[in-house]
């Protein structure tokens, strides 16, 4: 950890990385770097991005902590921007269905509330991940044709501090939790990563490219800054 900054900084060195990357995890700045990068170069990188880092930390400080889930009847869960009430049913089989405005979870109930909650969360997570896979594949293929790119693969991941990633292999990867957001936010994330197949940076040229396919991308970015923490189950 480097202590020369007004915020905690964790340095993660790995031989697999070819370039440096900064992540904001809660109140901590996490810097992923190649294992050969000098400490001075790392400090220079952090100084260069200090305004952006402080903005991210300020947003985190002003964003209320996400409400803890209770996994009880009537609790609302978002899917593609719409809220659905949780409906719990006792059954010998495990299933999750979206029907008539309800997200219905059926499972063999136990006398242990903590165990029941763990079962419900696991079933919902599997359901969301499956639907994220289908929807994000569909959207990625559609926008890839529009943008004129051809990703080498599409992955659904469990990122903790990002909504998507464009990998060196030409694959695009997405955080499955983005499927909780409204359609236009999901579309923005897909466009964002696909545009990285053309521009591998966040230069003005890159953002101009994004704007050509998502003219309200700045609004989408603001939405994620203030609502991203609520996208959890």
C-alpha cells in the first residue's frame, strides 16, 4: 500500500498484466500493474488520475449504502429496470419464474430462516445470471453488427468493481448484475465495451464513437454512478 496520497491505495502486481489499471473499491483505490512497473511510475499514474479518483470517492461517499435484502414475500427485485415482487412458494422442486408481475421462487422450505434466505439468494442469482447470459449475448450480437465489430467471444462475469471489460483477446465480458438496470443502461454498457474493440482507451475519439451509437451516454454514466450500488440481489 502506498501512503503518499490522501486516500488508501492498494497496489496489486501481477506478471499477467501488460498495462496498469485503476479500480475504486469502496473507499480504497486499487491499482493493478505489471510486476515490473516501478513505484515511481505507479505514483505518477495515480497523480495523473487524481481528479478522477477523488470524483469517484466523492460519489461513493455520497451514495447511500444498498439496503440489505430480507428475501421475504413482497420484497421487490429489479430486472431490466422494472421492479417485481418476490413470491415464495413451498415445493419439492427448485424453480424461479417471472410471471404476472411476480418473481416466484419455489423451493423446499426449512425451519431455518438463514438457510432459507441462502437458498433463495442462490436460486435468484442463478436465474439472473442465466437471463443475463441470454440478454447480453443478444444485445452484443445486435450492436456488434451495427458498430461493425466482431468480438472473439462474449462472457458473463462476477466483477465487483466494473460493469464490463474488453479483453486483450478480443472478448467482451459483462457483469451479470447489469441486467438489473433499465434496458438503455444495459445497451450503453454493451456499446461501451464494443467500441473498445476499435478504440482501446477513453480518449475524446473513443467517447465520440460511443456517442454515435448512444447519444445519451453521459446520462447513462450518471445513472450508474448514483444507482449502481443498488444493483444487487
